[in-house]
């Protein structure tokens, strides 16, 4: 069975985000194993310097990449990534599975983004929009798109 991993910096602190994530996680389980791993966000002072922010991203990045080693393919979610439609996302997942990559992880950075090391080590970068989203909200959006991708792959009605 295929396995999807969501590796995210930060914890969900709001009940409605958590409820939505649990709902989509349960839906995805019809099609694939799903695992969400939360990486602790590095604490920063109130007005961090650029150097402090880069050090925090590097530390978070090391922990993200260590967790991502368990997956056959890793994709970062980043505003500078490739923009694709829901159908394109579904096709990308399908192609990964067809190529023998049975475990795919998606990395969501914290509020300060992802380190260059994480981005360069990924198999690809995907953008959902030119807009910036709260990373907690984005986790819900990613899980919804993963679920939608599986319904598209299986010619089910949800995605229309």
C-alpha cells in the first residue's frame, strides 16, 4: 500500500484545523497509509535578526530532512515551487507510485519558511498559489488536495 507523509514544522493549536486534518486523514486512509509528523519550531526572539532566522531554519531543516529519509520521494511546499492544478497534482502522485516510489512525503515549513538545504535536497517543490498561507491552514489544504488526488486517480465524484 502507498504511504503519504506530511512533515510539518509546528503544532496545530486550533481545534478546527485539527478537526479538519483528522477528517481528511481518515478519508485518505481509504487509499493509502498516512502519517503526519510535527517538527518542533525553533524559538526565536521577538524581533529576530536575519542570522537568527537562518539559524532557526537550518536547525528545523536538519530535523525535517532526518524525518524525510524514511520516504522514497520528498516534495517541499513553497511559494516559489511549480504551480500545478489538482489534476496535475494527482498525475504527479500517480507517476511517483508508477515509478515505484511507494512512500511520498510533503514538507511544510514553519512561519519563517524552509532552509535552502531542505529545498535543494527535495525531489521537487510545489506551490499552491502566489499567496502566502498560515502553515496551519496550509496543512488542511494539502491534506484536502491529497484526498482529492486519490479521488481523481480513482475516477470518483468528489473532485468535480
